């Protein structure tokens, strides 16, 4: 480590650091490279907040802290926590004030990324180095953004060029606590902006051999010390953009994105694995699944436009076509070398989505703006199952499901006074299953549909004394997935085509502004959740998803930043979150995967004009996760409490010139052994080194 520190000096005063990067970056000083047509959270010097609390993580901060995946980039923000599904899928999760990936939609440049079968997004597959910024809306999400914003929204905004010719190249390495290089990252971006046209292209690749466990980890029969078995992955993304700007108000953009990924899934270190754990197994235990994903690919083609219609009116459009290709392979045992037994298969998802958004708005008088939006989305899911691929080449009949989603939304913004604005929104959403699990010879499951009415009210007060206060009340929903409606779970579940939407009624009051020398953003929030989808027993060995659960999510978050000296800044945030959920059959049901207390502290020191250093501390209280072994009584649930933790990080940057920089740092510097979910230890001490050159 000492040798690397002598070779690498870093420098950059992180504009906010804390997870409150939002305080600096949500001002009117929006970076020019942000693709404006892809935003969902908009601020300007003459426009108040949309009505809720939002956070923004910029490209420079992501680079300075080497947070290359989406879950890692957002984990230090107030109101946000990350997790892991554990189990055989082992997917990375993001929770916004307790709401999960089904209730917080993910967008790329304002277009929702939705997996038609089950929407089980793995946030670890989404890379960040090619982004201009990442926007998070918490609680209140405008109905103009379309269906699904029950608990918030996450939007990845790509870059657009600002110069006649510009580019950036990066090469990065990561190493574990044994000194072995584990990850290699490459990134290249080129762009050009002329009077009426611009072009932008970027390519990003990340080859990850997996991570190393803390030296404090205690080895088991399933997982030894050192390298975490089956934690490897490989991801890349190509982004191309062509824009036409005929004048100062209108813009027309065609964008293409190709994202490719593959990954393994680590085993639970405490549970049996075929080929390693001998029989007989302990009572209640069972062998884990031997799964991997050789393909996890997304492709999208999108057209954006904004046109000034004159008289204070405008029209915006977004038209898209998405393709999602996913292959899940199940093997005979832990070696992943053969697929011969009955539980071995290749499951291929071939999914297509297309649709668009029309937004029409107009200023009605000097103080009133009325905006309407229409959203249409068509999803087709094709499931191709090949059992025992080593001895069978004929797949099962292809099952096809089709779904249509529509939304009509209206939002009115009224400037009651120069310092007070009111916002009201109303939308009607509908999800129609057109066919479910249909094959060429079978009409499949009965179809169903769901309707939902969403509404919201907000008041934003910006007194002349400074700062901004807001209060909002929002009732939003999310529709069930095809998996929740129709999955038979290998014959143990009864489909329910008529599942209704889940609903959250959320109230929030908040403030952002300066209290003396300290920049502050804070919010108090409360959500009542109704009609949550829970699995109920409906017969011997049978269950069914029904709208029977409810609960409350309540909490408080605050972030602050202050300049201690001309070269020293301190930033911090804290979140308190209390979640309570109920189930009529399982009285002991509890909320899992999120801590009650979390905090982040960061000190930014600009040591010289070209060198800076920034130590930071991530703090989390304990959290519950579902135990791997559950009681025989299906009405009972067993939990494991995962201990809280504190992670010390160190980020540095040396600016060798105006164009070249070297970033170096260490994550989990004290090599803390910790888990987000039972049986899945996280990475120990990790070093990183990134060189960047702009031109």
C-alpha cells in the first residue's frame, strides 16, 4: 500500500461528498453535459422544486469515489440504502425510503427500464462512468413521468457534447486485500457539437473477476478464505446519440444503447452445496441452486423531441423500442460443468417493449402552467425452456405473454405569489394482460387487468429570506408483474390474474437552503401502504398472491455541508427509517433489508492546487433478513439480524495537468467483515486506481 501511495496522488474537492452531493448539484448550475431531454428532475433558477425531495450524483463525484455500479453510487445518499437478494439470484438492490425495485422505477434518459416477466432488476448490472448524472426523486414523483412511481424514481442521465470536438479516456484497476488485481475498467467517450447538430458516442467495459473477503471472515466448508467464489461478472455499454437543434428552443435526438452483461451468483456460505456438502443434510436444510447468467443484455433505440409551439406552449415526445435478452443456466452441481439431471436447464427470456410519451404544456396567463401527458407501453415476454441441455436439444413449447400499459396525466402549476407556488397532479393508469403463458397449442392462463387513479398536491414556498420549504401529499400506485399474477412456482402456487395495484399515500415536509454557513437539506416523511401483494396459503402445499397486506414507512433525513476553511469542507447526512408491515395470516411478518439508522460523513481537503484527499465513513445499524431455513409452519417466519457496521474509505486525486488526472483510493480500509443479508459476506478492503485524460 505504501508504494502505491507514493506513486499516486489525487486531488479534487468533492462538491458535496456526503450523499448530499445534491445540495451543490441541484442548484441552477446544472452541468452543460447533462442530456436535458432525458431528465425527470428539473431545477432552474426560476423554477421551484417539483414538490418533493430529490438528490443528484454527478459524474465527477462518481469518478472521484470509483463507484462504478449504480447501487454503489447511490449507497451514501440520504434516504437510500442498498441490499442484496441473497438466495440463488444474488441481485443488488436499491431501497428509497424503504421502497424496493418494484415500487421505484428505473429510467435511462427518462425512458423506463422494465423487465416484462418479473422486473427483477439487478442494479449491479448498470454502470455509471458514462453518465452525466444520476437523479433520484424520493416520495413525490410527478404523475407526468408515467405509471409506477409509488415510492420514488431513479433516472440515469447520459452525456451530451458541449464543444466542437471533445473526448475522454479512462483506464481503471481494482485490487483485493491480497494484492491481486480483480477488476479492469475501460471507458472512451467522443463528441462534437456544431451550430445545429451534435453527435455523441461512448463505450464502457468492466471485467470483474470477483472480490476478496475480509481477513476477519471465518471460512466454512462452502466458502474458504480469500477470493469470493462465483462473484465474477462482465459488463459493457455502448451509447450513441445524434441530435438536431434547428433553433434555441427545439431539439430532436436519436439515441441507441446496447448493454451486455454476464454474471455468476455466489452461494450462501452457511448452507449446503451439491458436490461439497455430504448427505445427510441437517433437518430443514436443502441444497442451494447452481445458477449463473451467461447473458443479461439490454438494447434500446429512442427518439426524443421538444418543439416550441409558440404562445408559451410546447410539445415533447419520447418514442422507444427495447429488447431484453436473458439466459439463466442451472447446473448439476457446484462445478457448473454439466446439465444432465432434471433440475438442470437453460431458461431464455426474449422480451420486447415499445411505446412512447407525448407531453403537451402551455403557460396559461402569467402565473399558471398546465401540462398533460399520455404514456403507452406494450410488452411481449417469450419464455424458452430447454431441460437437460447436455442430453436434450428440443426446447419446451415457447410461452408468450403480452401486456399493455396506458397512462393519462394532468399537472397544473400555479404561482400564487412570487414566493409561493402550488402544484396539483392527477392521472389514470391501466395495465391490461392481453395473453399469459400462451403457446402455439394452448391459450394459456386467463387474462386480467388493473386500473389506478393517482393524485398529488404540493406547495413550495421560497421566502425572500432564503431557502425553500415544501409540503406534499401524494397517492401513487404500482401494478403487479406477470410473475406475481401467473407464476406457479413449480406447481406450488395458484395464479391470480385479477391482482390489483399496490398503493402508497405519502406525506412530506422539507427544507433546503443555508442556515448560516451550513447548507442543509432535510425532510420528514410518512407513507401508508395499502393492498400490498402477499402470498397466502390457499390449500395444502399451495399459495396465491393477494392484495391483503398493508404497512407504514416513516422517517427523517437530513444532509448538511459547510466549508471549514478555504481548503477544507465537511459534509454529512443521517437517515432514520421505521418500517412496519402486516399480513393477515403471518402476524410475525417484519420488514427486512433496510437499517433503521444510517449515516455518512466526509471530509474534503484540497491539500494543494493539484492534490486533494477525502476520508469518509459509512455507518449502518443492524437490519433483518429472511433466514435461509424457514419453519415448517407456513404461517411463521424466521429472521436473522445482520450486525451494523462502519466502513472507512479514502479517496484521493492528483491532477497532473488540466487534462490528465490520477484517482486512487481504498474502500473498507479497515477490512470490516459484514453482511447485508444472511450468509453473503461483502467485500473486504479494496484498492482502486484510475487514470483519466480529457481532450
